[in-house]
C-alpha cells in the first residue's frame, strides 16, 4: 500500500456493511487519495472479519476481557495504528466507548457514522428512538469524535422522510443505504483536504 495515501483504520464490531462500503469505494477509486489499511475489531468472530479477509484488508482483532482496562487495550491499538501510519480512524458500528488514549491521539482525525440527525437521538437504538418520538424526518450523520456520546462536530448529514407505518425493520435498510453513500463521500472529502474544523464548526471547501 502506498504511503502517499491517507491510510485509514476502520473500527467495527458487527456484520460490517459500512466497512464493506468503504473498502469497495477504496477499491473502485471513490475514496480519492485514501486507502483502507486496517480493520480493528473487538469481536474476532464478527462477520466483518470475514468481509475483511475476502477484501484483502489487514485486521487486528482483540477480546476486551483479556485486558485489565479499556486504556490497556487502546494503548495496544494505538501502537498498531502508529506502526501502520494510520492517519484517520473511521468508527463504523464499533460498539465500544473510547477513552482519551485514542480520542486525544486522533483528535480531529477520527469520525463516526450515526443513524440519526444529531444532536437528536444519540446512543443506541437511534432508529427506534426516532420512530418512538414520532418524527417525520430522520437521517444519517457523520461527525468528528470528541469523547462524548455522539457529541462531536458534525461534518455531513442527509435527511430521509419517514413513511406511514414505518418500523425499525422497514426504516433500517433505507438508513443503512444512506450510510453506505454518505460515509465514503465524507472520507473522500477528508482525504482531499477539503474538510476544515474550527471549534465546533466544520466547513467544506
């Protein structure tokens, strides 16, 4: 892999559909000057691991219970990232709360995708939260990670209208389809140096 490109580590815990979207975008040249250099996974048996193997992406899997603390395994992860020259972390369904070990090391260089229009409905079950609240629109947010609960500066959002009778089962696939488009597009903008952060305000040139 070229060291001239922005080298990305994707963190995921589940099936890995957003990882797949990013890896395919990289393969097809849709991430601009960026490449997926590493998958970090806290569940060695997760489906995303098989996706990474099939796509030829290097992996680092670990079991959190084998470490004394979150800081302990994040220190190991940080060493793995540094050894590979990782310039951007993308959280794509990573179900672990991060500590300052990684948040500070990658301040302004770590993003997350979330299935709601933040700041509405942070945390888990965001799609269900939106439905329970009775909103008429929801969507997807890509934001910088700041150590809070889905509270970092917003980079990009995309809106989707709810249909009468929508359930989590009918809405989730439409939300995920937007994620699979918006996340690679945002990564490309970052790789091209077009995303600028000042305080909480993100501008795109």
